[in-house]
C-alpha cells in the first residue's frame, strides 16, 4: 500500500467532517466494541470481486432465467489506501462492466468508521466531481493526492450502516434517506449489501420519490452476487519449430480467477489468451468446486486446451508444445501458506 501525502489527508478530514470525529473512530481504541469487527470488515472488503459465476448460471438454459432478469457482468476493485495519520479504513473503489476495464461504471472513495454507541460500522461514500481524474487510482494512488476538498462530495443520508450477523456483515442505507435529483426525477437509493470472507452481494437500485416506481437498476431485489477473485501472475512462451529457437516470452500477465482473461500476441499476429474460472458448479453434488484454466485463441469459442485444478492451487500451467503458460498466485514466492497470500 502507498502512503498518500498531506494534502490528501486534509481533503479526507474535510470530507468526513466533524460529526465522525476520526479520533473516536479508530479501531484501536480500547473501549470500542467494534474494534475487532472494523479490522475484519476492512480485510473482507479489500480485494477484487466479480459476478461471472452468477452470469454463467443465468445464461445456462437449465436456469430458465428470462432475458430481462439476467444480471450484467460487473468487476469490482476495492483498493485500500494507507493513511495512518487518520486511522480507520479508506478505500478507492472502481468498477467496470462486461469484463472490459475501459467500461467504468462506478468510482467511489469509501471510508469505514465505528459507531460505538450503536455497535454498528458506518460506511461513507465519496463521489468524485471529475471521476476521470481518479481513474486507475488502484494502480497509482498518487492520483488522489492531487485532489482537494471540493473534488469529492458526500450526499447526506447516504451512509451505509453495517452490522455483524453471524459469519458475515449486512449493510443498508436507511429507507428513503438517500435522495437526489430534481423534479419528477427526484429519487431515493436502495442499497443493501452482504459481505463475508469470500462473497460480496449487493442490491443497488433507485426509485422515484413521487410514486416509488423503479428509476434505475435490476427489476427485482435479487442482488448482484460477487465472488472474491484470486489473483495470479502469469507468463507465456511462444516457441519455434525447435525448442530454444525463436522463443518469444511475455511475462507479468495479471489474471483473476472469476472469469479473468489475459492476452498475448504472437510474432505472427495470433492473439492467444489465458482464461481462469473459479467454479462453484451448482449442478454437481460431487467435487463441485474447481479452478478451470484454459488457453484460447481470440475469436474462437472452443479452448485450445484446458486443465482442472484444486481451488487452493498456488501454481497453474499448460504446455502445448508450440506454447507454454505458467501462473502463480500473487505473493507466492517460497513456501508461503495460503493464509499468507493476498486474499
């Protein structure tokens, strides 16, 4: 994590404002009953999530899902910012649809703080005045350091209140409290969430204040069902007719496990891709969970080759003779346990 410099700290303190009193919301206060849960929700919220499995199920004819009831594919990135001077937990959120990082649909600055008297955790969402300025801040958080207090706004009544329920957290915006827009388009947000160690489910819709009709979002309250993505770093080697001759090696390809793809171009122009799916196959009652690792050629539906791996695998690989591929879990260098790898 990168430390963001002082001008951004001033901005965040202005964004949060006096009522939140960061000094009262630090997770390490000895009298805060949310101290443990604030650490846990921050760990579970961090990372990348995707609903590719949900979309796969809805597109399978066996599910008999009507076209208008199918969820769009969304990939969510929750990048934690290291701001030790403020305490609490601060995240940059960026989401895109259709498995295309260029199709960004959401950018937020999210903070988690403790509401000790009510035994709840408060999540505040900051909206960027010019979202393009912050685009890609999960890769380069220095972009946020250029922002001032006027560059991000918070809508009153739009905070999410989280409560621990068993082995998960459930969050919601208070009914009809988050209102925005003008005239006949005045609307309120319905934002219900569930977060666990491996799942992030979200209902995110808006309704007209005038008559409670749906303004934007999925037609029912069935949530987008995101699964946590595992991250692998891959390399691909293209070979000539004789091993060791005319080799072309591409390294540093980043591949996530929820239907992620990484592409490499051969010297002859052919585009060859790696695809990884962390399957929870609903129709199997024996060994339903597995990693599906495939090599594909762009424009063709059928995989050139694939392999099946255990969901705890830290290394993946395929060799087709003319090309070889090898992937390792991010952070795996030498005998690290699964628990020690980024989750």
